[in-house]
């Protein structure tokens, strides 16, 4: 029998401010159910999901395929309206997409191929923030440098590897200086080694820039490494199973037995029926 998650992961997980940058509540998802309605039927993607994201969090939504992670991210992005419940950012109800929430996707083709790397980053700045051409270019160069691709400013996306394209996508998103950076399995299409490298780089970037991250993955290891807090979602339709702290894990934890035990524990919580899941 599996114990109640709140016993395995006591309340400290949800409430304790673990780093100085964890300050005010930025994003509040409150009892949100999300549905897709077609003419024939209604598909419930998530049921009654609640969580809070604080400034500087690396908040991870973790759950099996089809549990509604992408749908939740789209709702936070303002692309889908909740069937019930509310989503607020800085106290304001989210009703539509906005430059305060930028999404990085899994796909490598999210960069327009006819623009150079620098233009790809500068263009949304020009479009949304009304920066001058020179200011947009300067901001774009700054973030390109941050992801280690300064020398690829004039390259076109098709000449870059998958990992490099994802770096450009991250630079483009960060350059917009969103309140929350949303990432939907951004490294899932990369080979294993590149994926690890990208996780490391994301953490290094976070140390430097201290953005607030809402990150979706179905990989338990990735969630533990990337996240400072993790929300575990049940299989379809997604409900909250538990919330836990994970800021103590890094790439170096991978081989350690306490890390592997935590992975096994989360696996049980995700896939076994528990009292709290009924
Ligand atoms: P995840 O990202 O966790 O894999 P999704 O959010 O993509 O899950 O999907 C959650 C559920 O909603 C799944 O059952 C999926 O089949 C369903 N779903 C996703 N997109 C649509 C859609 N456009 N129309 C109908 N059902 C959808
Ligand atoms: Mg998804």
C-alpha cells in the first residue's frame, strides 16, 4: 500500500520559501478544470487543479502523457479558458495571451526559417514592446550571448542543431522578459546527452537571470533536476496527486541512491492508485 502523499512529502514541500528569490505569489491556478468540447463529446483534460507559483520558482508540472499538462500550460498562456476555476497572474484574471507569458515548445520549427537567429529574437521585441530597432537588436544580442550563441547571430535556423534551435527559442522568450516563462517539454525531442546539457544550461541561466519558470515534463528525472517545486498529476484527467520540493537535486544527483529512491517514490505516486487519488 502506498501512503498518503502528504505523509511522504510533508507540507514543507508546498509552503516553505526555500530560496531568497521566492517572494510574492505571481501565478495562482485555483480549482481549474479544463475541457475540450467537440460536437460528439466532452473530453475533460484536467480536474480541479490548484497550484501557486511564486517569483523565482522553477515550478514543474509532472505527469504521464495525456494527463493535461500541455492543456494546463495553454490555459495559463491564455489560449484556453477554464471550464471552471480561475487563473490569475499578479492578481489579474488571465483571459487571453499576453507578452507577460511566453511559451517555449518542444518542436524545433518554432523559429521562422527566413529570419536570422538575431532577427528571430529581435522581431517579437519590435512587435510587442515597441522597442526601437537598435534597442531590440541590443536586447536580442544580450540574450543570445546569455545562451552562448553570440557567434551565430547571422546564421539561419536550418543551419543549427536541435539543441541550438532550442537555445535560440529560450533566448527569444527570455528577451521578452515575461513574468512567467512557460516551457512545454522543451528538451523532449533532443538526444539524451544534449538534453542533459540543456537542463544544466537552463539552471545556469536561471542562476544568472532569475526568471520564473513553469515547466512541463513527463520525465521524473528531468522534473527533479530542473524543478525547485513539482506538482504531480494523475493520469487522465489530470488531478493533483502531490506537491514537493526538489531544489536539492542537480545533475550530480543522478547516480545517487537518495535520488533514485525519490524517483521510484514519485513513480509509485504517479502510477499507483492511492487513497488521495480517489
Ligand atoms: P499532456 O500534455 O499531459 O500529454 P494534453 O494536455 O496534451 O496532455 O492532453 C490532455 C487530454 O486532452 C488528452 O486526453 C488529450 O487526448 C486531450 N486533448 C488534447 N488536445 C485536444 C483537442 N484539441 N481536442 C480534444 N481533446 C484533446
Ligand atoms: Mg503535452
